[in-house]
C-alpha cells in the first residue's frame, strides 16, 4: 500500500470554499479509481488542508496520477486561485511496529 498526502496551503479567506470544492471533487473517487483503498480530508484551519489517499499499489497510482505520480500533484481546475503556494505531494509506506 502507498499512502499519498497532498498538502494545500490555503488562503484563509477561501478556506471553507476550498474545503467544499475538494470534498465535492473527491467524493466519487472510490467509484472512479478501483485502486483507491481509502481516503480522507484533514483540516487545520485557517490555512491547511491535507488530502490523504491510500492506494493498492504503484500501478493504481500511475492510473490515477500518471507516470510522474511521485513528484507531481493532481491539481483540480481552478484550484490555484485558493492556494498561497503550489500544492505539495508526498508518499509513504507503512512501517511495522513489531
């Protein structure tokens, strides 16, 4: 499993509108992307939002985000008008605690 974290630094005056846009956009992702295991939106008002998605494998991420999935975020149309800086993306794998 690969955990993808997209971090948005949001203009505080646009935070609620951006939150609504993201939730609306990703709500249907599980139906559209079979490799998506789980996802959630994490909020840290007034200016930070994380979209955390868990993907079955690298192939599923390539199908969603393209060949440059490791270093290029997926940007929704018009998203930049809400952001203070470009969207950042990072990837993680789970480490055993045992």
